[in-house]
């Protein structure tokens, strides 16, 4: 399996708004490697509010498998997929 990362800023309005600020097309060989890189993005990009890690299967379909977001205190929290 390969893993990919997308990063999103927080929405500022209720209308449709493009939130993606990071689209990392580098393929990571493990979930742990992708998680490590996603945490680095949080250190580098102050507007980053949510990182989504996708797993790509052999036929190219991607599914979100892990989410990292900042909680109300600013700490990073990992959540397993919910779709």
C-alpha cells in the first residue's frame, strides 16, 4: 500500500470554500512514515488545521485512513477514519 497526505486550513465561512493548503503527492511506504510527515507539516504551516492520510490500493483508489487535527488547546489529535 501507498499513503498520501492532504492538509486543510480551517473554514472561515459557511459557504463553499477551498481549504486545501497541502497536497503532498509523494507516496509514503507506511502509515507511520506518513503520520510523521503530517506532524511535521503542522510544525511548518501555522494555518494547518486538519491533515488527512489516504491509503491507495493497487488499483489507485484512495481511502482516508487517519486524520490529525488540532484540538481546542492546540494539541494534535489523531482520529481513525470515519467514512
